[in-house]
C-alpha cells in the first residue's frame, strides 16, 4: 500500500511542485542524483571510476509530449557521449525520445544516440518503463540491434512474462539488465507480492546466467547477490562475463566490496533537473530509502 501511494505521488503535480521547489529537498536529492548538469555527472563518474567501478549515466526526463523535447534529449546525449571516459555507458528512456508521440520517432532518435555512442566507443542501454511500453520498447530494441547489436535491454522481474523475455534475450552478445521493477503494473500483468517478485527474479537470473548473453544483475538485495555468485560458479562463468549494477547513493560500501572481489560493478548514475519521478520511484522500491529520506529532511530542516 505504501509503495502504491508513493508511485501515485510521483504523478501528483501539486506534491511535485512542493518538493521540487523546497531547498531542503534538493540537498537531500544529492544522495541519489549526481547533479543537474552533465558536468557534475562527469565529476561523479570520474570519482566512481577511480574507485574501480563502472558507470551508466542517465539524463533524467521522461514522458516527453512534443518533438522539441525529444530533440533536446537527443542533443544532450550527442553532446555528452564524446566526453565520456572508458568504463562509462549511457542509459536512455524511450519516453524521453518521443515514444508516447510515435514509436518510429523514438526509434529514429534512439538510432542517433546509438550512433553517437558507437563513435565514442561505448554502448547504450534502453531503460524499461511502465508495463504499457514493454512491447514497443522490445520492438525498438530489435530494430536497434540490427545495426547496434550491443544495445542493452532491461527486463523487470515483477512482470509475469519476465522469464519469457529473458529466455528470448539470453543469446550470445546480448546485454540484459535484470531488475525487480520500479513501476506498478496491474495484477494481471505483474506480481504484487514481494516474495513473488523475488522468486521471479531468481528464475530470470537462472535463465540469463545459463544463457550465452551478458547478464547485468541489477539488485541491492544481499540474497540475490549471493545467488548470482553461486550461479556464476555453477555455470563456470568468470567475472568478466557478467556484471552487477547498483544505483548511485544506495549501498556504496557494498559496491566497493564487490569490486574488490574482482566482480564488475556498474553504478547507475542519474543526473538532470527532472529528478522528481526518479526519486519517488527509488523511495517506493525500498522502505529503507524512504526512512533515509525522511531522516535527512528532519535533520536539515
């Protein structure tokens, strides 16, 4: 119920205005968001790389409702990508590229981002969003991979068809990020109980780790991390054949610990002015995140 309330709050214009304009909120947001511009995001990326971590940068912004907004997103990535050092890729939301307007427009814009990434010697991962966009996002992914086979996919374990998606994507050269999911699908489409989501995650993880692709294990859950490592050993995978992914600002000590074991660990680093929806989804994912946020607000008020 708390999770559903928070996700509903992410769509509340009134609450959004209140939080976004509060100075104390902005100070706390720095815990989860690198900054409001690319320069700050690059500074954070450089620090993480120096610690032996990998990085995926995501320019925040979604649900673009006009071609001009989608064009602004593309140009921001085209400007960012040539500046990226090794070890940094980018994540892109198709709704920020015009998916809600026209799938072909989103595909054309995504192609431009992929071209810029290829020139910069790095890769792009397509974020998965609300359940209503899944079919469209997978179509765009298939089209992009014809020219850019390294384009990353994302599967949300909370979806009932997640294992099917993983089986389809577990082929050689396929990069697949497996996450639990930060949205709120209806029961007919997604699991609602945490235990069911966790079981789905493990089934998907088995499929990906047994496949020939490159799994990107996106979780902060210690149990799932242990299971991933066990599956790695059973399957004879080395540390270079998959990676863990964690969010910026969440369990940073664990990120460093995993990296010291020889594992590849990539930190998902969001930046940009449109951080509200991202922040609320992070709070909805884990009660610990919400508790941290409320404590910080009290401390800084």
